[in-house]
C-alpha cells in the first residue's frame, strides 16, 4: 500500500474526510498547455528514467489532482473546475433545480442519513433550442475546448516521443479503424460529428477533465463502484473512485442501489475528474419500494432530471428490452442477467405493455440533451453464460439499439452502446462487427466479455482475455470485471486488480491496432529490462508498487536494484547478461566476419523463399485444376 | 489453503517428507477401467451436484494419486507404477546405468548434499534396433496401452455426459484442427503416427499417467518449477510439483540450475504422475563450471544419458540456434532471452563454429530414441519484447526447427516445437500458421505469449491473453507464466495463480475450437449459478477454495449458500431472481399469448433480414460496378 494511503473506516454514516493522494511512486504529474488555449492544463503522468540516453516517458493519466505532488484536496469544497469558464461562456440557464426529497435517499432515518457534499455549483440547463451537446457543436463545425483538450490528451506528446524513439512503430491490424498519426482538435470534432466518438461531459460536471471514447482513440476502461443493500457507504465509495482512477480507470460508474444514494452521488461527482455514469432505473426502483411492476414514466423521468442536475455524465438506459423479446430469453441457460434488463422485462410482462423506455425514448433524449448527458444504451439482454452468447434475444436487442442510436443522434445526443457479457472467443468478433453495422459505428462499450464460465474468483482474467480481443477488434471502452464478479462486492484490492487487468487489455488492444504511440512504453520498459535498469522497469510498469515488491521478496537489497541478474535465473544463468557480452562480441567482430555470417543467414532465407515460391506455384496450379469449369464468374448483362 | 496442506520448510538440505494430499474440496477422484484393458485405471475428478436433475461432472485430472481420498503417499518409495507391466512386456534391456558423479550434483559438499530418492527402478534401454518410441509403434500400426489410456482420458466419459446434457454443443472455429466427436485408441495412434501429437513417456518413467499433446486433443498446460542458485531446495520443488498438478498442470518442467539437481530430480521423477521436461544444457553448463565456452559434445551427451536414465520425458534442445543467426539478434531491443539460446549463441560465437547441437543432431536423436525421450525443440531466439516479435532471427530459427523435426521423425523420435514469448495480438496467428507449415503440424508449445511488456507483476495476465488466443489457433500446450515472471522465483501462491490462469486460457481455447465436451462444464456451472446452487457453483470452479472464500467474505453464513442473491446486488436487485420469476410467468402464459409475442419478435427479425438482403444486393451491385471489366478471370488454356 502506498505511503499516502489513508484507508477509510467502513461506516454507512461517515461522510468522507480524506482519500489516497500523492504521486504514484517513480512518476510525477505534469500539466501541459495547449497551443490553442494557453490557459488549458492537460494532465499527464511522466516517468523520468535513470539513464540520460532516453527522454522521460509520458503516460495518459485519468487520476486527476489527487496524484499531484502536494495535492491539496478538500472533499467538502470539491475539485478544481477545469470546465468552469468554458461552461460559463456558453450562457446556459441557471435553474433552481428539482427539490431533493426524502425518497432520493431511500427515506433513510435522520441519524443514518449521510450529509450531502457541501460544495455548491450552479445548476445549468440548456435554454430552449440552445446548442448544448458536444455532438451538436461538432455537427455545427464548432471545435469546443473539450475537443481541444481531448486532442492534446490523446497525443501524449507523441511528436517529441516519436522523435526520441529509435524507430517508428505503427504496424498493426485495425480492422477498419482509422487511428490518426496525430490527433488534432478538428479530428476529434469530426469523429464526434460522425457519432464515432463521444466526450461524456454533463454541463453540471465542471470538475471533469474531458476524455473521449471512440474507436479511433486510445481504448478506455471503466470501473464500477457503488454500495448495495448489503454493504458499504459513502466514505468507501469516494475512496474507491479515487483509488480506481489512480490506477487508470477512465470513467467510473456509480451502481449504488442502497440508501443514501443521492447524497453519496453528490460526494462522488463533486470530487470526480472522470466522467461518472449511472443506471437511473436502479434509483427509480428504490423510489417505488423495489417492485419493478410499480415503475412508471413519471418516477423514471424525475430520476433522470435529479441525476442530470447533479452532473452525471452518462446514463445507461435499457430501452432495447422490448416486450416481444422477453419470451426469447425463457429458454436460456441463464435468462436475463442484466439488472436493468430484468427489471424492464418484468415490467413489460406484468403490464403486457411495450417498455416505457422505448415508447418515451424521444422524451428521454430531450431531457438528456438539455444537460449533455450521453447515452450508454444498455444491453439488458446480454448473455450471462457461454451457452447464451450471440443468441436471438441478444441480437434482437442490439438491432433495436441501432434504431435508437439514430433517434438519439437526430435529437442531438451523444451515444455509446453497451455489449456483453459472456462470449466464447470465436463469437467475439461477430459481436463487434454487428455492433458497428447496426449502430452506425457508435462507440461500443463492453463488459469483458468473459470467455468461459468456469473460473469464478478469476473472472478478471476470463474477461480480460475477451476484453483485449474485442478492444483490438474495435471496442472503444472496456468495463472492468474484478476477481469478485459473481461472488461479492469488490474491495480495494479487487478494484485495483480489476483496473490493472483492464489497462493490460486496453493497452494490448492499442498495440495490436497499431496505435502510433502505444509501443513507446513497451519499448522503453524492454530497454530498461535489457539494461538491468530495475528502477526504470518498475516505474514504467502499470503497477510499480507490485513489481517492486515482487522483486524485493527475493532480492531486497539496494545493491540488487543495479544487479545484472534477478532471482529467477541467478547471476550465472541470466540470458540478458550473456546477450550483452555477446552483443559486444558481435560489435567487436571485423566487418568482413560479420558480413559473412549475415550473408549465410540471408542465403538460407533466400533459399527458403525460393522454396516457398515453388511450393506456392504448385499450390496455385492445384487450386486452378480443382476449380475446373468454374473459372468464369456470371457475367454482367 | 487446503486442510491437508503441509507446507515444507525451505531448507536446501532437507529431503522431502510430506506433500499436499487429499481431494480438492467438493470433488472426488475416480478411476475408470478401459474396455480394452479391464486392469487399466484411467483417472478423473468427479463433481457430484446437489441436484438430482443433473449427473456428476467429470473433469480431466492430472493430479495423480495425491488427490485420492485416503491417499497413501510414501515419497521414499515413489508412486505406484501404472506403466510397469506394459514396459516389462516390451523386453527392454536392463542396464547398470551411468555412474553418478559428484559433478552431477554440482560438486556440493557432503553436508549440503540432498540424498537421492531411495526408490529403486530398473534402468531400461532399447536393444539395438528395438521398436521403442510411441512414434515407432504408431507408424507400425500398433496401438500401445499408453494410446488407449490417453483415448479414454481425453473422452472424459463424453458419451454419457452428452447424453445427459440438454443439447449438443460443438460450434466453434478450429482453424483446420480436426478434434473428433469421440477419441478412439486408433485415432490417438494415427495422430502420433502423423507427428501431430506426442505422448511424452520415457521408458524409465513407469509412474507416469500417460497424456497426449496435440492440436486435436484438449489443450494442455505446463508449469515450470526448479531451484536456482539464489533460492529453494528439494523439499520445496517436490511440493511445487504436487501443488502444480493439483491445480491442473499437465506436464512440469524442472528448470533447476543450482546444486543438488541430480538428486532433486530423482525425487521429482519417482513421485511424478505427469511428464517431466528438462533443459539438459543447464546441467551441462553446471558441469563445466558455468562457462558456456567450455561446453562440448561429450559433457552434453553425458548429461542426456544421465537424465534419460532417470526418466525425464522430454528434453528442450536448442538445436535451432545456428551460428549465422547470432548476428541477427544484435540489433534487437532485448537480444536473446532464452537461457539455452544465449548459452549456445555464446558458444557458437566464441568458437566461431556451428552449434554442436545442430551438427550432432542425429546422435542426439539416437540417444533420445533409446529411452523414448520426446524432443521439445527449443526456441532459443524467441522474442523477449514486443519490439522483437516475428523478426528474422525468430523465424530463421523456426525454419531450422522444421528441418530438424523431419530428421527426428526419420530417426523415430517424438517431437514438439517451442514458441514465443512476447508477441502483440496481431502477430500471434502468424506464429501459429508458420509453425504448422514449417514443422509439418508437429505440436506447438508456447510460453504465453505476452501481449504487452508493460505489466511486470501481472505477466500471468498479459500472457494468458496470448495463450488463450494461440491455443485457439492451434497451439497444443501452453507454458504457464506466473505473476513473478521477470521479477523473481514464484512461490506456492504464484504457482497456483499461474496454473489457474493457464487452465482458463486452455479451456477458453477448447471452447472456441468447438471441442465437443468443453462446454459441458460451463453449462453445468451456469445452470448452478442461475439456480442459486452456490455449492455446485464453487465445486465446479477451477478453484473452488477461492470462489468459496470470496463469497464468504461478505456472506459467511451457511444460510447464504442457499440464498437467492449475493452481496453484489443484494436480494432486491438480483437479476437472476427476477428472471426466475419471469420465466415462471412466461411459462404460465397462455399458448396463444406466448406465440403472439414470439411472432412479433420473429416479424421484426424477418424485416431485418429482408432489409439486410436489400442492402446486401445494393452492396453487391456496387462491387460489381467497381470491378468493371475485371469480372473475367484469366481462363485456363
């Protein structure tokens, strides 16, 4: 545990006082001004190396001000507000806002009530007809400060780093994505205008450090937090947020379902530099005493407004769970595993009516547009087991989500689409391809997928495999799964494990897509490894603390940090040590000698190629003979 | 930790006394006779369920007699010998064997010497010209008892289970593998004769429970154990073996490099029911005082015979590291990362001679054939970083391994091929495809691959992603990577984490390939999950102890084991609970009502298909127009 860590007492009643602060060991927070906005401070984490031969490595950093060296955090006042001036300049209406009711906090008794966060912000709302969402600005050709911020953030100072790198690396297979060489504000605008990316950014969330979710940007990850009726309170949830973003969560969903959720949410939002997502139906259900059948449009609408005014950046809306799809799930092995999906299915069936989310979708759009809350169209019928993957229920809903995407765009809203779930490897790509096709390339946001059902306790891994693959295929954001999935609520360690696992998946995907800057960090770490710069190796790792601790278990002394071996092989058997000697020897060779050896290898390669050419020709003639009379395709008239 | 666990004191000198025994909680060891050999006892692990509606689930089990209910283990006597009678019937020559020298144990002092395992076995060797290897028997059309054993083992009682399952499941994408509906002894023989599978089974390893490695069998995993100069001794290594196979390692490599390795190996072999692999060059290097330059054919040959007589089942031989390839590695980011590879490269360069492993390959084959030691042709030039993946050095060596595979087959030996390493996702398939092509479909055995370099401390996960993918593409065995990779020697927990991670990868691969029996376990677990049969869910998990412990952290009471919710969502919000109510409701619907709803969904599906058909036609006409005059392919004469 970090020296700065101050764990919270687990008490439902306590309001949060302090959270984990200070830099990740071995790196420092930096802010870089954007040329277009000299006052814009785009955050990064920078790892300085112990060698003069290489520049520091700049890392994308969603952790907010908490990781500054002398972070001054006052949870009661909330974070600094990077968007304040931009929002004020847009001239939104300041409204009194909906009155908070006892039901918003689950009618909890006074002595158990968590106080709301005292930080006050004006509540903003679009005036009738006023351009509000990033999508609307983008469609109108306007580059917002949010877009500029995102462009610089995504670039990671790429120009300088690539210059410093030994070679350019951008090979990859992107399956039709078009990650640009450099990200410009105009590129961001264009991607948003096409609906291929979103910047979830409620106008009531001035504390946000804007970020983009889209196939042509770095792959993002989401961490879920939230109390349930069984465990955890406010203090724990805010610390979970800070902890999750410290290790790299790009957005956080607050899935609280217990009491106090309105007030806990106020603490989370006022202290969150990342977009916060919620599933409003959870709170709506609390308001009607937990019985899905009692839900109706009014209570749902009220909840949307309540949460939009607080500043939630994206809402999961399960509007694709339609009445006719419900029977399609009856023969499934695991039925409906989405909470929102099962609630809506129950409602539809009990009332024998089409879902009010589907029927009122236009009105939902109008509410969300007024605050620029992005849609995360929920996959209420996602498969909950390998057996149910890619079935008719799942794909019927996905087709409806595609239809709704177009409606939301028409209404000026930003949209992403949620995806499964449990999917074996050979069925993952079909999910991605179908989503792109049905939903007009709107960003896909998947949970995992888990590639097998047989490893409860390790579902961060079963799903990390699927997440890396679907990220490679084009998924824009990966919702993490922790080791506790299916078993219980994640604690602090589980959250970290889930986040690091998903950072691995996202980065592996960026590498495979051929992202122009992703490989720089791998190369820097590998050079450090080869040079036995242990400290650099630790500091460049996704989790420097764990890397260092594992190393020190067997070789704890400071001297070992510069040792040319580790405990895996010991000093005599270190292949890297032997290779270094070897490299010196190759370099010391006469030019003729080296050239002669290389020529031998090349001769063999040439012979091999020639052989393959001959085999290839033989194969082609075989094919040719097999095809026989079918060589002519049907001709055009 | 299991109640039966008796951890060993970490002492270099202590001979092993006891190891972890007893069943994995919630399952029991069973032995099933083969119809062809009524005395053959094929081992499985069986999980009985708490519902009468479903049969027990049979699981592939490499853990040996250690997991029997009242396991009687005497490490001094060694394990029971399932192969004894089969081997005796073959009439091999019993030889005196090579005299053990002080150098075999690294010239260690008497007081530090670990005694050899007292279990005595005759040392067998083929008579001149005697048919010995499984490959030779297979080519001659002879089905050995080992092949029959493997066939039944691979089937998992599949016929009965599929009968009991609700539906047949075998969809998948196998990329050209041909996993059969049922495995017969004749199928095993045929795969071995074609070189597509091996049964690593030294005639001096009678304790072995035979298993197969090949693309058309279940994907296997290997765990590495072994002391190094820095840490660990005999007691720890034998317990690591037992611990690794308990959780599912199919083979174990003893990579010891310190002293006492001859004697430690005797304890491991006499007590191992799984194939043991080694890298003989490590011990040869010890014998020449650790200086690669002093290696020669005589010391290597002596080591091969020493280890073959002890019963090692497969040898990693880095015969593909040829002199001309060495300069190809000089410009790599991480040079040569294989210990064996770097040793041989150093030798080649220092002597400016072709590798004696390559030059003496015929003689190596002759020695290995005499004991049926399988080849694991080492990838001494595998990439050690993302930057070096799929480079000329790596592929040049792979081409040479292909050449050597054919030599080894000609000499009657069984062969598998080792593969990388560090490979980004988009370059993994090329590795698999090239290996199959170059090496005539000999089984591929890869380390990971790691899909990014930036997560030391989590390389079981970076590599688990790559392992699952390459297993899907056709890799036959996956060498595990533990969380300590690159940082230190794995301890007991690391070994377990590595094994479980790789069982996940192997199983995900089997599922994606469409293995006819793999999905049965997923479905059984998912049904248990949906029915809230918590105990069944735990017991069917790869790691029941961890699943149970995670659940109990928040809901420890016995009553919660039958509760219709977990702490993730609490009782009101459980989607599975809601779906169960829902399913009852759908079932209670009138037939007409249900039919009407389903018809609505089908209508929508039909409309969708129609739309796609129209779009498809439009697309085709576009294509057609684009192609213009190129519609005619060149015609045959």
